C-alpha cells in the first residue's frame, strides 16, 4: 500500500505535512537555543497546507544570521544545491565566513533533514525575509530570483501557498531595492503558468501584484485592461480580496466612476482585518477623497480616531475647507501638505475638489444673500477677477446648483426666493402622473385577460372539427390499403 493511501483523498497532503513538521522540530530546537520561534507549515486546510503567518511574523522580528543559517543546515539535506547558497546569503549579511555562520547553535546533529521540495522553498522564504529585514538589497534580489526559478521546476499543489508567498516577496524586493518594472515580465509569465496549472492561490496573488505594479507607475489603462481580461478564481482569501477591491477602487476613482469606487473601497475597509492598520489607513484616505468628490462630507469622528489622527490631519484640513467652501483654506492645505498627497498618489483627485469647494461656497452665498455683486462673490470665493466669478455663477445656474439670475449690466447676482413647494401645483401634478400610470397599467392588464369573441371561437371549433374528419378519413384509407396488401400476400 502506498504511503498515505489509507487517509483518503488528502493522504498526499498529510504525508507532506508530516514531513514538513519534522522541519518544525528544527525550529523548536532553535527556539530553545536562541529564543527564536521559527514556525513551519503544520496545518492542513482543504486542498493543501496553510502557513501560520502570525507566528512566523512574531518570530521574524528576532531573526539573526546564525539562527537562520542553522535552520537551513538542519532542515535541508546536504545534497541540496540551495543549502550552501542560502547559508552564503546569511554569511553575507553577518560579514563572516559561510563555514562559521550558525556554527554556535548546538543540538542540531540528531535532526533528520527533509528532502521534500516544500521544505527547501520554505527555507528560501525564511532567508528572503531575513535579507529584506537586514536591508541587504542585492542579496535579496538574487535570492528572490533563485527562489522563483526553483519553484518553476515543480507542479505541486502542496507548494501553492508557499509559492504565492515567494511571489509576494519577489515583488516587494524589486519595489524596495530595485525597479518594480523589472519584475513585471516575470510576474506575467508566472500568472500564465499558474492559470495553466489551475493554481488558484497563485492566480489571485499574482493578479494583485500585477495591479500594484501598474498602479505604481500610474498605468491605470493597462491595469484596467488586465483586470477585465483575467478570470478570478471562485474561492478567494479575504486578504487577497481586500487588496483587489482596493486596487479596483483606485482605478474607478481615476476613471471618474466615484460611486463604484466608493463601494469597492468601503467593502475593502469593512473586510480588512483590524490588525492591518496601515492598509486600513490607506483605504480611509481614499474613501475620504472619493466621498468629497461625490458631494458628501465625512464625519469628524472618522478622521479623528486616536491611532490615525496624526496621519489624517492633512485630510481633516481638506474636509474643513470643502465643508465651509473656503477656497483660500483649500489652496493653503493643498500647498502645505502637497508632499503627503503626492506620496499617497491622491494629488490628482484633490485637484478635482476645487470645483466642489467653489460650488459649496457659492451655495452658501446664494442662501445668505438675496442680492450681491459679482465682485463680492469673487472676493468671498477667492477668485482672481469678476469675470471668473461671473462664469462660475453662470455655470452653477445652468447646472441647477443655485437658483439665481445674473444682471450682467450691473454685475449683480439676484437669488430667487425659496418658496414652499407644497403651496404650488407641483405635488398635484406629480400625483396625477403616478395615478395615470397606474390606471394605464390596470387597463392593459384587464385587456390581456379577456377571452376571444364568439365568432372567432366558432371558427376555431369548425377548424378543429374539420381536422378531425380529415384524420378519420385518412385512417379509413390506410385500413383499406392494408386489407388489399393482405389479400395479395405482400404484407410480410
């Protein structure tokens, strides 16, 4: 009997997990020697093995070159070509010889190395995280390229989760230490391979990485083309789904589809874990700008949360300027915090808010004054000239934002008096239209339920009777034909 055959359809995964758990014993030895907890893949969920990311993230803060090198030596066999290369990467960070790094960690001699490729890929992942935390840019770029090349040689569903994490760090390394554009062709090739191999975890991860790659260079059209042509897997993780909604919301906001952008960004904010504070802060910045572009004013408590108050201070100043319709305050906030807005890639959307600020200020003026000169309007709105104020007021009147008229000869704006709509005939006309529609619908339904007239019904009966007589005559003719054939002896 093959190993794991008695465990059902997941027997192979159980076998792989047990083998990798042996690597976990190495991590436990390292924890007892150097107080570092290196967590390994130990849980089997659905189709494969799921990594314990939270435990690995906690242990990652205490990674050292010695413990990582000892982990690599103890978990990978001596015949593995990646073993010495990974140890050399750790030695490059610590500045010692490869034979000396990790030699001080004892108690690893009785550990049996794991020969499965999943253990080797996990060793690549641990070393890559250590290189990134140590700011070893060149070594991290080389290690990430080696890990990706190694993964290409295997087509194992038990490696999908590990491969997706390696792809993520491959993109992160290029973003921090190199050019993110250099990783684009590799990510596209990896996505094609993942689609052919039905690697759902790899597909959703690579789609998000490619969208991030395009948006990093403001290539929104290419990002939308990619998004519209890829087929997303049905079963998706919450983390990848939040990232996809975030990137989709950014694309829709740039394309002036603010309602859909707000919906996507809000869903991502609601689904994002509370521990992802940086991601939630980024979402809240985009949601604030998109809501103001839709004419909404965010609540004060949304921008004054204790853990986000300092980071959201520039956006709070913008909200105050838009709420008051103060163009001078809006321009001052844009100039003061321009570097922050550029870093957040929101300066383009914030520039569009200028029209909203002017419209809000003009609405407040229209409500407060029944008659005001265009020169005063230009002064209150912070416009450079009377001609600009006249064009702004004319556009607002045409769009229906303000109910006023302009006296061009006197350069004066007259606000129309607000009357009670219920004292006019407008409500009666609206009800009349609705009642007429309901009556027409009722009459059409009654007509559709009527029976056909009597003369038509009699014609139908005569036609049915005639067809029945024809059928009977046809049957009689067939009986006569069969009798004649029996008489001639030609029936059989």
